[in-house]
């Protein structure tokens, strides 16, 4: 089948959605399907993959984000040859899919990847009301114009229903290539990052953005570090909060206990995780966090906060610890348990590795293809029925 994936932004911008599209495109192509990515961006950007169709427009934010309300004619015509289109963002790509594909009876599927209420509130607090409106006002209306809504987690599905989405929602996890994390790899030398060989290493991987609740994580670790001498925190990633977070660490006099790596090559991530003992995150904005699942595949127990996404993936006291929402005391207590109880860490790490298998890309791709085929068949059946009814009325 010919599949069109529509995203508001794509490479060189790095995000969970970008990674999802890149990986699924590759796996679907390997299965024999033609996959095209439709987006906006710099037409001179040298892509490392085929069939990425960019429409030009004014670049914003250092040529990372692009804004337009239309595709160019070439992209429009190509999009209308797809058997199915898969929309990843509801605000620009979504309306364009409806405009270009609905008249051609091309089925449209939308995956909700983001907690817009939390995301907007974190970046622009004065506009936090807008995030709530998008979830409760815009999304339910938009979803009525697509043929299928996909939620990466059951918790996100429940939120969508609560916010008024009244069309069928199918839960299909965002698949991940887990093989690099399952394989035995040589961990990096701890000493090269200023880490002590005997320390329990807690690791966070992800964007250093305000929606990730990292000051909460540092606050918890700061108090734990004063209680437990042999533990360190490794922060992998980059983002606009880097300077602020480093200043918090300096203020707490923890520069020898908290280590920032910045952005690292993705292919080296298994070696970083192999160096660590547990994964920690305080984010409540996740819908389906790849980094958490990758850590689990690497055999790390996870400490997180109860929220859609995290709560769907991590089983409390089985594959990690889940804390009550924003309960700092609970978070600190469970972080101490994670650091001090080596045997429990080991058992939870083994369970985490086993539980991660359900998110393997090989499994989720089968689910996506089945969803696509069902939608294509349903559309064909509706068109055939409409034609039959029209012919019957003409005969009369």
C-alpha cells in the first residue's frame, strides 16, 4: 500500500514523533509498502532518506520549525495518490489531510502523541488555558473528521474520552526497535564521566524542557544524595532548561554527583544505559515515552510519577516504582529504596526487560498494518455501497 505520513515538522528537528515516523517508515518499507513523509521545511536540507516531501515556507526558531497552511501543488497531487494517510499533528497536518484527502475518499488515521494541555502550560504558562481548550474544545471536533483515532496508551485514550472525543479510539503502542537494547554491549567507563565505580547510577534521558519537570527530579535527588553517599545522577540530553538545571545543581553543591552529557548519538544509547543501575523521570507530560521503554529493554527498573504513558508502561513494585502525582516525599522515599535495595533493583530490572517486549516494533507494526488495511477495506465497502445505492435510485 501507499502510505502518507503527515507531520508539522521533521528532520533535522529531533523529537519522539520524528523518531516514530522515521522508524515506522523504515519498517513499513522493509515490509514492501511505499511510505511518503509530507512536511514543511528547507528544500535545500539534505535528507538521508527517500520520499520526504517538503513544502517551503517561512522558517521559524532557527530553521527548526516551519509554518504554512498549504502544501505546494506537487505535494498536494502526490498526497492524493495515497491509499491511506496517517496524521501525527492535529493543527496543521490534520486540517490539510481533511482538505486534500477527504474529497478523494482517502482514509485518514490520526495518532495523538502529545499532552497539549501540559506541553503548552509548561512552555507558555500565561497561555495554559489554551492547552486545556485544545484538548477539550478542538480535538473532539477534529477527531470527528478522521476515520480512526489511535492512542499510544490506554491512559491517553481515557483522557481523550474524558475530554470529549466520542469516535472509536484504538490503542496501538508506538513501536521501538529494541534489539540494540537487548544485546549485550560494553558499557562506557564510568570514570570518563566523573562517575565512581561503586556508585549506584541513576540516569535520565530526554529533552531538557520545562514540560519534563526536571527541577522536581533534581530536588528529590539532592535530598537523597545527602542521605546516601554512593549514588550519582547522569542526565543525558539537551534543551532550553540546561543552564537553569546546571545552576540548580551548582546551588545545591552537587556538581560532583550530577553529570550532564548533553546530546549524544542515539546509536551509543545502549552503552550509556548499560553503565546505569536505574532510570528516573519526573515527567507527567508523556504519552508513550520511548526512553522509558528503551531503559526497560536494557534491564533498568524505572522510577516515575503516575500519569498516562508512564503509568501504562511501568508496573509499581514490579518493573519499577510509580509515585503519586507531584508527591515529592513519596518520590524521594522510593528513590532511596531504588538506590539501597540492590536485589529489588535486579528483580525489577529483569521484569522490566520482559515487559518491554510488547512494544517491539515488529509487533506494533503488525497492528498498524492491520489497522490501515481495515480502514482501506471499510472505505472501499462504503464507496461500493454508495455506488450501488445510486445505481438503484437511477434505475427507479
